């Protein structure tokens, strides 16, 4: 099972945003999308989510174009997890999570006990069951982000699209969220996340896709494709790769000037 992006191109008027991009996302795999601001990452995400449909190329789930899947069916296969946001109402953590079950309901139906159980199971998976009655805005940043992930799990989609989901979190909460995300891949979820944190890519991702000026310039295992040359090309940053204590992982740090 996979999600395939094939020769995808997109224009805003005369301006080309994406050019001939191809890659594959596997179930049971955590893929990160990296690149500087303005290179087309958000546009690519919007195409995959079918918020933009006037692209060239194809996006397929298990060989079937997403353009041939109804909105309801697509919602049952793919869920979106945004950055932290402030809702209009301070709903409980449980009610926020139950919202994810709407995609599985007949039109104009309201969630019932079955949907409540699904939401509770999702909260338990994220370690949030003890917060189910607390107001969403009375939780920490990390707990809110985990609630949004639980809402996506309640949607019962196996493809999770995450747009800089850790961008507004502190150091500890970033890694707590990512540990939960990594666990989901072990349960067969396909996760695609944009990030500007290269440490997240090196420590957690199974695969990385890099964009520059609307083109894919790298695609593969982080250890094999993330290096000093790629960081220089993407971000005009001089860095060095340093081995972590486990002898397998590498981290990326700023290169120090000669003294």
C-alpha cells in the first residue's frame, strides 16, 4: 500500500510553483518534507489533500487517482493535522477528538456512542485519556497537538498529513509528539510531515524529501541524503554532521569558524 506522487507540476497563473515532482509514501513509514520557505511545500501538501486540483501529473492511493475518490472516501483514507490553532470555542479534549469521527457518519448525522468510544480509544493511544473532560485551551501545547493527532486517528484514516505540526512546541513537547508519531508508523500508518527542524528528520524520519525552487532535489533515507552539501544548497548554511552516542544516528550542528 502506498501514496504516489507522479510527475506533479503546479502553476499559479504564469508562475511555476512545482515542477515534475515524483515520490512514493509507504504505509508504516514516517516521511519528512524539508526545504526553505517559499519552495512549494505548502502547495504540494494542498495538492495531496485535494484542496488544489488543477495540477498536472497524478496523485494516487494504491494506484487510484485521488481525483476519482469522493470527498467522503478520501476523508476516510487521509487526515490532516495542522499546526496548533485556537478554536472558536473551548471544547473539551474529548469533544475535539469526536469531531474526527464525522467523516464516517451518514450526512446530517450526529456522533453517537460508537463514535465516542472511537474517540476515547484515540485519546488512550495518545496518552490523553485523563484529560478527556478538560477544556482544549486549558491543556499544554504538546497536549493540544496530541489532541489534534487523536482527532485524526478518530477519523480512522491511515494516511496522516502533518503541516509543521511541531513548529510551535517547546523542545520537550516536540519530542514527546514525535515519539507518538513514530509509534504510529509501527502500527502501519503512513505519515508525511513538513518540518524546518533537521534534528527531527535525522532522529525520527524513515525517509526525507527535499524541495528547492519547486523541484525535488533529494529523496531517500535521512542518513544517506542529509549532509553538509544538502544543507548548504537548501539553506545557505554551513553545518557539520556529528555522530550521536549510539554510533548510528547523526545530528546536524552549525560549523564553527577557524580560530
